C-alpha cells in the first residue's frame, strides 16, 4: 500500500477544508484509491495534511499528476502559506515484535 501525503501550512485550517474535501472526492474516482483522511496538528493548528491510501504508486501518481488535482492544488494557494508538500510513502511490513 501507498500513503500519499499532501501537507500545508495555512492561515486557518477552516479555509483549506473545502479544497481538501474536493481533493478527496476527486481521488475517490480513481482506480486504486482506498481511503483518505484530513488531519490538523494538535500542536500547531496551521499544519494541515491529507493522507490518502492507494493500492500502488502508479495509482497515486496518476491521481497526483491529473489536471484536476493540479487545479485544486493551485486553488489552495490562496489560503496557504508557501507551497504544498507532496510525498508518497510505502507501508512497511512489521516483523513480529519481540
């Protein structure tokens, strides 16, 4: 599984919430989409992330590089500080704890 992370530094997390919901709705239409959640830091309310789960890195890249996703990320620029941080992580199996 792949975890796609889009992180923002925002003036108010409420301002970016509609865009994150649109990103999630858009992602749900793509092959390989599993789930998504939006998080706001408890220690710094200006840090907001959307974490999505995908079956493959190719699924994530297809969505992340789509015109609609790029347009939504551009819309977010009006309510964020700096550029979005976009990264993908592969889940790592945990070997039995000893």
